[in-house]
């Protein structure tokens, strides 16, 4: 039971540091579908029409965009966690540590993760997954 309390305390400290470093909180993320040249042209036009406050949000990283699952690129081949070939929109990780970097790559690719018995999700990766909307399924 004390391990659980220690983990809660650690998470509270991490959240406090994040609030200090990012007073506006974690960046807002908007899904963008760029499956055609017209979609891309419309998106660029929209960016050019942003007001000063919205441009500042982009510059500082408080506003981010994420590609829709249909247009997402596969994650980098090199990963610390051992991953099997991916189905569209799903990434399976059989073993190794699933870190924040793995979650970040999955979020950028619009993927959900399926973790095998040998995969371990770090607490910070779990928090990042919640914040970025990455779904995680753990096999038992």
C-alpha cells in the first residue's frame, strides 16, 4: 500500500513541475485530416489567417496539430520497445519499456497501443497517454 502512496506523491510532484514549467498546461491538440492536396491547401490558408494570439500559441507550443489516423505515417522503425508489425491505427508492443517517447510517436501517428505481457508502461508514459488521448490496451 505504501508503494501506491509513493506513486501518487510522485505523480503529484510531476504535475506540480509541469504546472511550473507549462503554466498554460499541456498543449491543446487538434486533429487534422490532410488526405488530399485540397485539404492541405485549406489547412495552410487557415494557418495564414490566424490572429496574433493564435500564432503565439503555435509558436510557444500551446497549440498543436495531430494528423487523423487515415493520413498518419507509421512510427519510426527504431524504438526501445520491441514492436510487432502494425495493423492500421494499432501498434503492438510485445516487450520492453513503453516510455513517453513511444506514446508521443503513437499520438503523432494516431495509433492506439496494444501491450503484450512483456511490455511495461512507465507512469509518465501513462500520464502522457491520458493527456494526448492515446488508447492503451494491456493483454493479461
